[in-house]
C-alpha cells in the first residue's frame, strides 16, 4: 500500500545549506545518510536531536529528491505559527501551515489590476532555465527588476532551489512568488493568476518568469508529466492580457529521442493544453538544428497557433552566460556540455526584454 516510509534517526552533523534549509547528516538504519530539514516546518535541528524522517525517496532510488527529509524533531520544543496568516499551504496534510497571501496583504494593488496590456511573460520549461534567463536579462539591462513566479509543478518548497538562493545572493533575482501549494517565496499567492498579477502590481517587476521549481515529475506515458502545465501557463498569460514567451526544452546533448532537439514535453504541452498562442524563442542555432526543431513543430501543427521567433543576441550576453556567477546545470549537464539548452532559455528572456523596451 502507498504511504510514507518513516524511520527514526539521530542528527550527527548539521550545517546550513542555504536560507531556510539545513543539511543534516543522520544516523538511520545503522548507517549515515544525508537529510534536509526545512526550518519553517521543523524548527531548529541540532546534533544529537532525535529525528522523524521520511526516507521513501532513497528507498525508491530516486535521483531527484533522492534524500531523506526531516519531518520533525522528536521531543523538541513546541513551535508556534509565525505571523498572522490564515491561508493554508500544503492543505490537509500533516505539514499544512499558514501564510499571509499577497491577495490579502496587497489587496488594493491586486484588485486594481486591469490587464497586462500586452506585456511579455517568460514561461520556463525547466527550472534550470531560470539562471540563464536572469543572467542574460541583466546583461542587457543591469537595473532590470526580475520576479520569479514558482508554480507547484515541481518542488513545493522554494528553499529547495539552489538556483534561487544563488541568484538572490548574487543580486540577479529580486522577488520570488510561490503560487498554489508551493511556498516560501518573498510573496505567497493563492493561484497562478494572482501570482502573475502580484509580480507586476506589487513587485513592480520589469521581467517576470513563470515556471516550476526543480524536480519535475515525469512518466513513460504520453501525457503523464508535470510540464503539461506549460500550456496552462500560456492560457493564463493570455487571459490576463499578456504575451506568452515560451522557452522550449531544447537539448542536443540528450541522446534520448523524445528529448533530443526540442523535447516532446514542450510539443505535447503546447499541442494539447495551450488554447492561446505563444512566441517560441530560439537562439541562433546551426541550420540543421533549427530545421530539425521547426520540422517537429510543423509535424505537430503547432505553427498554426504559435510563432517561432529567432533571437540572436550579442557578445555581451554570450560572455555573461559563459562567466555566470551562478552555475548552470540541467540533467547533470553544464553550459559547456549542452550550450543550446541554456542559450534557448536565455533567448526567451532576451526576447521579453526587447519587447518590454518597445
């Protein structure tokens, strides 16, 4: 039967991985292992603490999320809810907790929204695209205000993202907004629509990137993957009066046929779930690679609704990508391993910046 694989362990070492996240070496099942504790949920953890652990991901041998998670400190001090929020995230689970949603804290600004007026909104296919997007956009306009709207299609705690922590620390990302069941952003939003609205109305962002956190779920089935939300995100942007700029999932280093070139994830999501059109950004590619992508888009009849936009960018952006203070990584590959993967993400941000200057 499905369930949580609970084990009890002892904290041996505790260190801070990034804001809100503790990395813990635990003694469990007679061996030492790595675990993560989210302080907002567990409270503080110290060496010697007896811990209640969720060890299911390690038992399943998962690559993403393949670590233990601290559920609670056994016998620890009682903790009290923080702040005055009453909107629950992770609702009706043992770790539900209250937040103050932006729809209440900034109700006047949200209610005053009257449409995006054609403003571009960048839609990321993978969380790994966020870093090159921020780096490229800032290379073009150093004073740009960037907001990231994290959906609940991947990791739910924003603190799990190493990229977000690094981008924020480097001054490349200004505001984070967690929507739906995702939590931990600078602002909390009840849904995707109000999250996008808050990015413009409250954060006053010049560039807004929407996408899931790390750890997208996928299966071997045609429709069973989290990135199906890409089509829904296109619809949301269109409904709000904006222009959806899609960063397709592109890789020429991935040998798997369904992911080589443009991934079937992007094609299936746009062909199935997108009722509105979008602009699909592509960087300068070799002619064979561009033609291969266009051929797959045409075969799926996507170019009847969506439009491919070629986005060449200058040496300043190329140099910024190659010297990024935040490491790029996607499926274990670096920029040098798979440059077109990250250049494609950057192209979407460059296009949105150029459109925003009009």
